[in-house]
C-alpha cells in the first residue's frame, strides 16, 4: 500500500493530535529501520497503522478480543492495551493489510513480548521516542536508539514498568516477560 | 515439633547471623499470626525453617530442582531464589516436617506467588520486616504490617521488584504475578 493511501485511511480514525503522533512515529520508524536493516516499507506501514484502533469504543474492542479469542488476560488488564491487538485485527480486516510482520508489529507495540522481531522493536521504540514525546528520560532513550536497539528497548520497557508500578498499576505479563528476556539474553 | 528441637535442627544449617535473623522472623511471624488469625504453631515452625537450605551448595540445590521437577524457570533466574523451594523439600525429607501449609510457606517465602495463603503472607512479610532488617522503608512496612497484611505484602513485593529492576536484574515470574494479583484483587 502506498504511503499516501495509508495515511488517508488512518487519518479518518484519529484525532489531529494522534495523527501528528503517527507521523512522528513513522518518520522515526523509517530512520531506525535504516540503521538496523529492517524493511523500511514495512516499518513505514506498521508505524502509520499502529494506533489505528486507538479511538474505538471499549465495547467494540472487548467484543473483538472475546470473539477472536485473543489472550483473555487482556480483559483483566488496562484497556489501554487493547487497541494494539484489536488494531492488528482491524488493520487486516478493514484496511486490507495482510503482511504478518506488519500486523505483529502493530499487535505488540504497546505490551511488547518475549523474543520480539526487529520490526516489532523498531515500532515499539519509535512510538516511545518520536519527536512529539516529552518526558524525563526521552533524550537518553533517543540517544540509545541511535546506538543499540535492544538497549533502547530495554530502557523503554523498564521505564514503562517503573512508571506503572509507581502508580500502583498492574503490568501486563508480556511486558514483564520482555523485561526479563532482555535482562537475561539480549543485552 | 517442639520449638527447641526445631531450633536445634536449624542452628546446624545456619551461620550465627542467619540464625539470629531466623529468631527475628520467628518472633515477628508469631506476632503477625496472632493479629491475622493464623495458626501460631505453624507460623513458628515455618519461620524457624524458612532459611533451612540457605547455605546449601548451588550444585546440590540445582540437582534437587532438576530431580524433583520443580519449576524449571528457577534455573534461569537468580540462584538466590533456590533455597526456598529446595528448603521446603529438605525440611520435609531431612527434618520430617510434613505439614503442607508449613512447607508451602517455606517454598514461597522468597518469590511469593499468586493467591498466597495467610500463612505464606505472614512468613513473607515477617522475613521482610523482622527486627534485624534495616533498609529505607522498613519502618513503613512494619507499620503497615500491624494494620493490613495485604498492604504490607504489597509494599514488600513492590519494593522488592523495584530494587531488582533498579539493579537491572531479572524478576521471577511468580513475583510479578503476586504484584499484579495484589493490584487487581486483594487491595
């Protein structure tokens, strides 16, 4: 799918602010894809579509999670997680994207998972550091991303867990598994 | 088993420092058992024996984990975790303690787990706050333990995870599950 067609589709699903975020993620994902020898076209499309389901009603997302038999843990955890797997489903069925690499990058862009593909890492990290992001540590994350994708991913997932725990919020098991995976193997 | 006989058995397994810690945990566990209507005798014995395997050689512990088919994840995580399940096994087979409540309190005193029993919680928290412990936050944990066992447990498990993550160490899955369990259900 051409970039402009993809942007046209996704623009209808997003607020202006979220569309701007999507453009930032796309630019960053292409940049990281170049550095880490990831397919740039796949990175571009995964980034454009990563938040496709962000503004779907919770009821609709819940129904899709149940009907499509997604990880039933999702329903017990933060609904903020739902738009990622639901997005992968809707991008396939509504936007006609069938590439499984792109779909899994969308599916895991919020929770992460053990043994992420390089494309999944690029989208996860791009979402964390795109130019519109502003939080303590984002500059360090940006620097790490230029040097070592796994270090940047580790930084992002660790800080995400610490952020959630400092608010006494639950942490999705896939996210913990990613953290442990990076501690033990990849770094 | 009588207290003195139990202490005599365990004294042979521990350094003086660790024996003193054990006495502190025992005193604290009995105190908490009284507050939270937990069997005091079981709390006493679980506390006395909780660190029974603390100084066993890693090779011996590893062999027991493999032969007894304990959670194979253990071998991929911090060996500091091993003395708890191995201790439960040795306390049963060497010291002749057969009470399953006591053994599970020993088994989970380091990692914790989802859906802990009250006795397991008492031992976990007593181990964290016994009078010999000295770390930032221990006084707050002690105050919480007088008022609400689940709050004290949550405080302990959350700080344990944060401590490990700040050192970029892995966190055993049972410990994360306990954290999420307490966030979602018990508090």
